[in-house]
C-alpha cells in the first residue's frame, strides 16, 4: 500500500481497519452499491427526494450561526438556484467556496427554507459548463471507516486498477499481479470473464451495465469473483484434509458392545438420520487419521445421543473421552444426560468446571490424570494447564463457535501423544460458515 499515492502511516492504519493492507485487498474490497452520475440534471428540473448530479456557478457563500454553525453556498446554472449546506467544514473548505467558481455536486435533493438544497454533497471544482467525461461510468460506493472518504477510496482503487492493467500487460509480477487459474475452456463453459477483467468491471462498471444485476450480485463479473472465493476456500479445505490425513490418530476399532448395551436401554429408537450419522462417525473413528466432523441439528434433534454412542466407541477401545460446553448450564445438562446413559454401563465420569474448587477439583484432576475417569465433562476449565489426560482419544465440543480457535486446538493438543491426535466431534445448532 505504501506505493500508492496518498497512503501515509495514518491512512494505512485507517485502511487496515477495513482489512486493506496490500494492493490485492483493494481488488476485493467490493462496492456496496452504485450511483449513476453520468447525467447532469438542470437545477430547475430537480425533484426533492431523488439523488442527482448538478453543476453550477457559486453565487454566494457564507457561514451562518444558530443552534449549529453551518456553511451555506448557493449555486446557479441558469435554470434555477440550489443551496449547498455543510454542518462540518474546514477553514480551507470555506475559503475555497468563493463566488465565481463552478462546482459539480452529487447528493440527495431535499426542501430547504427558500430553495431546494443538498446537505453535505460530494463536489469538486470544474471549468464553466465543463462536459462530463466521454468514458463516464457508474460510481461505486464502498464500505468505509472514519477518516476515509468515498473519494479517497475511489482514488486508491483507480491507482490499484491502473497497476493491475499494467501488470496484466507486463511479464513482471508485482504485488498487484493476479494469476488467472481457470483455463479458457472452463471460463467459456461457465460464461464468466477472466479474473482481472471481472475485478475491473465490478469496480468501474460502464454506464450501460445493468444496475439490477449489480444490485442483486448476479452479474457475471460478480459471479466470477464469488467463484474465485469459493474455489480458494475449497482448495484450502482440500489442502487441510490432505494434511489431516498425514496426521495420526488412534484407530478406535472395537466390536461396539458398549454401544449395543446403551441402545438396548434407551426408551426410544434412533431415527434414520441419527443412525446414518453415528455410522459415519464410527467409521471415521476407526481410521488412523484424526476425525474432524461437524454434527449440526436443531435443539432437541438428538445430537447428544450420537455423541454418547461415539464416546462409548472410544471408551471400549481403552481411551478417554471429553465433552466440553461453553457454559456451566449447558455442561451440567450434558453431565446429567451422560450420567443417566453411561453410569449403568459402569463408565467412570469426572466433572470439571470453573466452580470446581478444593478437594473436589483435586480429586477430578487426579482421576483425569490417572485415566480412572473414562469420560470427562466440563467447561473452559478443561483448557487449564494442570488438566492432564492419561489417554485422550476423543473430544466432543458443543457450540464450538463460542470457543476461540486456539482454545479448541489447545484441548486437541492435550490428547496429543507421540504425534497422535484425538478424534474430534463438533456439535452445534448454529452452523457457522
């Protein structure tokens, strides 16, 4: 970003709040909407409530004092006059709005005290009766932050697009170089433009562009950028899956005696969906690479019994299991459910939460460390350093989006033994993309 004109340390800090730290980020900082500033409306034809582009000569300019200090400027184009009203202005701005200069302004027209007016319009100085540029385009409106104006965002994006155009035509690759990853035949089949062309179009659409398509996000250029993002996500996920397959996990292959005992004592039968999910989970737990599976379902759909059956798979294989919830209330509900189902099967359970103190806490930590506790149910307290597992093979995390990424990884690391990771099951009623 430091190579772009107008970007100093303070501006760079403000842009960082928008997630813009390099030229590449500007390409994907997409407009929220577009305005058509390609037609100058005579002041005499303005309609209150509509946005319009006007231009005219400054007839008068002065500062008024009342409940609020304001700068007023009156412009005229020969068909009528219009007031420009500014509540926030600088001395430099006040001095620049002097009679005789011509301004081109854009904003929402509203009724004023004597004439129609624009409040805080975007404007710039022009030559008298200066025509619009021949290559006028729709004007993008970007997400901004305090201290970064729309005009600044457009100027920076113009610079970035110019560098993109130069980089595309050059054999050298700078920070703004974009490599086209899709073959021509794929682009043709999908009806999508090349990436660089799509980026330029989305930021600077021509006046004949369909504003309806752009507003709905259905224009091929927008679809191309969406495709690029989804493709990158899927390729990243594929890399993570490949990396995951190189990691080791305990192969929890058992006959399933404990699972059958639990199923026999349940006062209900599993639904087809529950049976399908538990079959897939058990299959993954029997593999020598760590499972990382998400089970999503509404509250009361039966996710917990699926987790209990998976816990028994780990316990029967001689490993410990842990069930972690983000709140004391939710963890206590899990404790009660698992106790009701597993204690009749002689499964030893331990409970650990932030409220576990003194002897109760010491006993629980000892049971976890020794392996006496085959199942541990708790809250964030399970992250603490003194919690040491004997042989952790399976982790259940409920409502994972309420835990930080590092917290979830910390619990997974607790089960790491000789480069072997525990299997992990995530349960949620609120899927997070």
